[in-house]
C-alpha cells in the first residue's frame, strides 16, 4: 500500500501536468506556424503557382516522360495500348485523331480539342521538381523553339491548353481559374521568368 499523497503534493503534480500541457500546446502552435511559414516560402516564388497548374492531371496526362499518354484524374495509362508514335500523334493504326476530334464527343465521352496530340517527349514533366520543370519550359531545344512570349501565348491561348479549364464530362478542370493563371504567367514573365534554385 502506497503512502497517501498530501494535498500540497497533489497540487504540485496538477500544476506540473498543466505546465506540460501548455508547453505541448505552444510547441504545436510553433510547429504549425513554422509549417505555414515554410508553405508560404515555397509558394512565394513566381513560378510556384505556374508549376502547380502544370502538375494538374489535365496537363500532365499529355506531358508524360515516356511513350504512353495518361487518362483520368488518377493519370492511369491510356487504355487500348495507345502509344506516342513518331510524330506525337499516335501509332500508324491508332492515331490520336481517330478518336479525339476538335471537341468532346457527347455520345462516347471521348475528350477532344483542336490539334489533339501528346507534347514532345522532351516536354515530359512527370517527376520534375519546380527547378527542372521551369528550366525545361524555357529550354528552346526542348519546348519546340518557343521564346518566352511564345510560350506564354501558348499557355494562354492555345485551344488544346484551354481545354484543361473546360474538359467536360466528369473530368476535373484545372483548379486555378484561367484568368488567375494568365496573371501569374505574366507576372513571372515580367520578373524575367526566374527559375527556383532548388
């Protein structure tokens, strides 16, 4: 049988527990504040919001780093064994335009937009960090010879790109409103199109 705890000893234990709880709460708040600060720092680079858009499935599905286009919000490999082909428009007997027309097919659900095709293999983005993605976009040897103004024009006005914001069916559109994306692109361009350092 243990010794009875005095009233003062009991108070001391209660105070110690309260202090420990307060300390834990302060630590949690500091951790949360640090996380928020780190998150803000990560998104403060002018390229960060652009990278977030480019990583959306509507963009990534047509920018693979292999020869297989992707489908759906889960980015699964295109059904029917569809492959890139020599000109990024599909193989001889399975051209992109065999199914993908200038607009979505309301009856079959097949998506469509003008000039439906895969981006060149050199413009594959899967697995690239922000720095590598930014550098790839700006590399004229990889981006189809586009200058910065041409690149911005492509991402703001090309009908195939714009389809990402109005994909129809049950497909999730790009979450950043297109007008906001255009503003972010132009701000990045005006800043000299800097790339993150890491």
